[in-house]
C-alpha cells in the first residue's frame, strides 16, 4: 500500500483515517454509536477513494473517484459539525483542521483535473 511519502493527499487521508478511528473509539466508549458509525464510514471512505484514484483506468475514472471523495468530505464535515455542537459529545478540534486541509486539496485536484480534461 502507498504510505503517502510522496503524495500529500495520501498522507493526510491516511493520518485522518487513523485519527478518526481513535476518535470514534472514544465516541463508542461513551455510547455515541450511531454518529460514530456514520462518521467512521464517511471519513475513512475519503482515503479509500483517494487511494483508488491512484490507479485509474482513465482520466474520467480518476475524476469520478475524486468526486466521490469530495462527497465523503462533505458528509464527514456534517458529522463532525454535529459532534462539535451536540451536548455531551467529546470533540477534537484537530479533526476540523484536518478535514478542511483535505477538502482544499481534494477540490484543487478536482478543479485541476477537470480543467485539463
């Protein structure tokens, strides 16, 4: 597996996924199972789609995978927003910082890929 040494988006999505796993374990430990499951799925899907995009069958396939990652970014932002603003939820601000960085990179990749299509 590509560990992201030369690719910032791979590196950032891998680290984000690991941090999300840890955060979701904290949510589970305080009984917040429903949000934890949703967040875990959407957040780790970002990295999975970015990884899949590294070996596309075509430029359109690459763009499609990055678009899916972008959709998962938006869903993840939603779940993080709920966690941050709900009473009795632990929250880690570093996750917001990470998802914003990932979002900027993914949208830049997407716009560049579409404009050079």
